[in-house]
C-alpha cells in the first residue's frame, strides 16, 4: 500500500496564507525581479552631478513687470537681542569702579594714602600685603555696619554721600596696598 500524503493541518494552512499575503515564493522559483538600479529618467542629471553647481547660469527670465514706477519697501533688519543682565552687570561694575576710584582719589588727596603707606605698610615689611588687606576689610566692615544700622535714620537724599565717605578708608587702603606692598601687582 502506498503512503498517501497527509492533508495539511491548520498551522500549515495559516503559514501558507501568511506567505501568500506577503508575496513570498519558495527558493529557486523564477520570480520577476525589479532592477537593482532604475535607469535614469530623461532630463534628470546623473547621480554623480547631483549637488554640484550648474556649469552655466540659467538664462535670465524676461522682465514681465509693467512699465512705470515700482516701489519696493524692504523693512529694516530686526535689531539684535540685548542681554539685559550683562548690560546691567557691566553698568554696576563701572559704577563700582567709579565710586571706589573717586573714594581712593579723595583719600590720596587728603593724605590718608601717605598715612597708610608710611604708618602701616612700610614698618610691616613682607606682611604689608596682609596688613593692607586687613585694614581694607576692617574699613569695608565698618562702612557696612554703619551704613546698615545708622545711615537709615538720615534722610534719603543724604544717604549716598555718607555711604561714599564711609568707603574712603577702604578704597584708600586697597590703593596703598596695591601700589606699595612687596610683590604688588602694579
């Protein structure tokens, strides 16, 4: 008795339907293949010249505007964005240097610079830098304590000049330290 092939089961039927749905053919069957590279369409540049500038500029288009006066309004370019934080920071730095430079100049004019130089910096020798910075720190601390606690009782228009006068010893001590201390940078 010859063996009869068994009818396909449910799994085989499902697999065969899936393969047919996706147009899958068994290996070795002749199936029509698409070309690997399609031929270029007429008028299309070859692949090696895509992205290059054309050899000759295209001919100018004829002027199709009507005769007469034509006005073209071009809006001005948009101004660049302003970083207000950086502008504010630079303005505060300039103001700080101006105020403290004026205070140091006032201390120089009234002889406070000479008193600090000859009375503190020259006798301390190599410790002049530390002594000058300590004097400037005490001047700053004193100006801040007095400015915070006692200048508030003054009228508001008198406060800025009083705070500036309180900064004169600190600014003059920093100037004297920078100019006359050993190993000074200036």
